[in-house]
């Protein structure tokens, strides 16, 4: 290293005029310490020297503040003071200590960005002789870092996360707390028989997958037995935008046909990013189930997308938000005072249709059946009727709420095929109901029309009371159910064609439900 000779005369008084107009990020503890030392240092951030001589005032860079700590006790805090205005060489005077030999670590705060850096690799011990010199300064190497809080998984409420690296390619071993104490880490690979590849090659956690690293643009499935904070350390990922990620449509002989086209990708950038897809799947706010998403993808977030054909083999990430377009109804499903579970979307533009995708088929799901397939997002003309199916993972109280986005409706009703309830969603935006595990999934339907359009009302009545019996008008084989006002199925029988039948119940109000394949009719009746 080339030597530079300087005559150093430094006096830093916190009550002096130099700092009178500046506010420090840290408060220094300068009580009851008899000894002081001076530190001469260079500062690097992610391998690059920091400090800007062009903005120095009387050799001070008031944007960057360095502090010395013994444990959590701040012993000195100062803005960068340069002893050589043309070089990134700085000093910190009067670092308090008692006795000599205490370990000292350093932190940096950049006032213009409001970001604190405490991942300095350098720790020294205080000494009466100081630390470093103008001729031989120490280097304080700081690193950018990004954190993601992880809630532990339990036997009754598994929390899993779709994660991504914001610092480019990194080994899991270099992500703080990722591999402790007990964890699961997978990547999604359609060429594998079971699709998921575990970072751990055996249950003993002693044999790790060779060459497994978190790559930019890819997503990973992660869970931990404890509450931990993952810390990604390193320079923020940068790339020419849009950043392209490869997709796989059909992986061949090992491919589960139900999973053709699905890919787990991740935001490669340390800021919100967007993809050239209208919709995707992300974990819900509780990190317990998947739900449809659109718009911004958060830093360190992974999402599932679907390639629609062999030619659909790339996806682009960008930090620039696309122009917002499209009209859609968003149907949200919640439970237990607003805990998000799932959602389905009806799109009224040319956006893509998104098939229903679940990591755990035993979870509660909300979906729109079309033909022989289940969808989370469907396209529709702004008029008509759509089935809205629901399957509960446990008995309980659920709430459907509807948001309209960029679409004006003059008719929007939710029909509960089980209870016969007709909810005008233009008057009330939510509907709360009781559900059981053995309920039919074809429980709801949406009836809607855009402004200036007409819509037909409910289906014609199919049940009539005549000569002491109920006459059921029906084509083909169907299931006839009698349901009370709180949704309990009192009887269920198979009918073939139109029939005459009795309803053996006490007088009251009931719902008759006729299920013929995907065709479900519900009619309120009064038994006297």
C-alpha cells in the first residue's frame, strides 16, 4: 500500500459549532470512561469505498455516520471526518473505553437513505495506542443486508413461505439463520418425479445437496420450527431490465399431468418487481395457504406462475410497474375475524385464465369450475352467471367479500344454493355463512351484469305442491335435498325425471336443492 504522510491534529467536541446543526443517529455514552482511543480507517460498502469528497464541508461528510460499540453500548458516534480530502481516509477520535481489551464493533448509518448497516466484518479490541494509523489504516467493511421474518410451523397451522434471494446467487449456508435450528428448504423442479427437491439429502440433516444455491429469479419453499429472521447479506441484485427467467412447460415422462406448466419463480430485485403475467399464486397473509395475486411482487417473495404452452418458455421481471388495465371482480374468502384463506377472480378483459393450484389439497379452497377444470381466474363477458364452488377444510364460519375493480355493475348478486340466500352485493359487499366438511362444493353462484345491460332473475321454480305431495320437475337423474334455515341437510334422495314426493318434516320454511351434475337449483318452500 502506498504510504501517505499527514500531520494529524484532531479535536472533536460535540458541543462545538461543527455539530451544532447536525443530528446524530446514535447517542454516545461518554460517562465514567477514563480512556480514549483514535481510530484511523477506510470504509467499504459491498466492496466499494464510501465517502464523497465533493460534498465535504470542512472535511466532514455529513451524510455518513460511523459509530463504535462495545456490546450494545455506543462509545462514539461521528460523521466521516477526512484527513485527506482527496482520499477515503477517515478518523474517529475519543472512542471511550475502560478497561483496555474490550471488543469494539462498528456500525454505519447513511442519513440520505435512512438505512443502518451493522454487518461489519471487523471487530477489534480497544487499546491505549489506538487502532490503525494514517499510514496504516484499518478497513471497516460493511455489507448491505435484507431481512425476512419467518413464523414457525406447528402441527396444526403450518406456516410456509415462498422466498427469493435479493442479492443474486447465494448459498443457503450464507443466509443467516436459514439452516437453523430445524428447517425445510425446497426448490420446484418439474423434471423430478415428486417435483420438490430438498436441500437436505437425508433426514439426519447432515448431507446437503451439492451445488444447491438460491439463484436470482427462482423461488423456493421454506419453513422453520422456530421464529427466525432470515438475513441476506450482500450487494443488491442488479440486472438489465427486463430480467428474463426460463420456464418449463412439460418436463416429460416424470411430469405429473396435473402440474404441467407450473413454475416457482422469485423476485430477483431488492425492491418491488412486476412480471409480464396478469395473475400468479402467492402465499396468503398468514402464510398458510396459496391465493391468487396480481400486481407488485415484494422483495424476497416467490410466486407460482404457469406456462401455457411449450412456446411459453420465458418470463420477465421489471421494477417498473406496467400500466394498469382490466376490469375484474375479486372474491375474497376469509375466516376467524378476517384471516385471509383464498380468492377467486372474474376478469372482464383479455387477461389470462389461471387454473386452480394448491400445495395442499386438504386446504379450504374457492374456485370457479369451467367444464372439467377448476379455475382461480376466469374470463367472462360483463353479463351472465358463473358457478362459484367452495370446499371447507374444517367446519366453521366463513365470509365471502367482493371487490369490484374498474368495472361498473348494475346487477351483482351472490346466490347461496344451499340456503337459498340471495345477496345483493351492490348493497352489501360481504356474506357470512356456516360451512361443513360434507357440504357440496357447488354451493354458490354469481349473477351479474354491467351498467346498461339486462340480466335474468333467478331460475324458474322447479317444485310445486299438489294434492298433498311435492311435484319435482326434473330432467334425468338428480339429487334432491331438503335443507333447514341454518343449512343442515335433513334428507337427500335420488330422483330420476320428474317425480311426486312427500317432505317429512315439521311445518316451517325449508330449501329444496336439486343437483344435476353442474346444474344446481335451489327453491324456498313453506311446509304447513
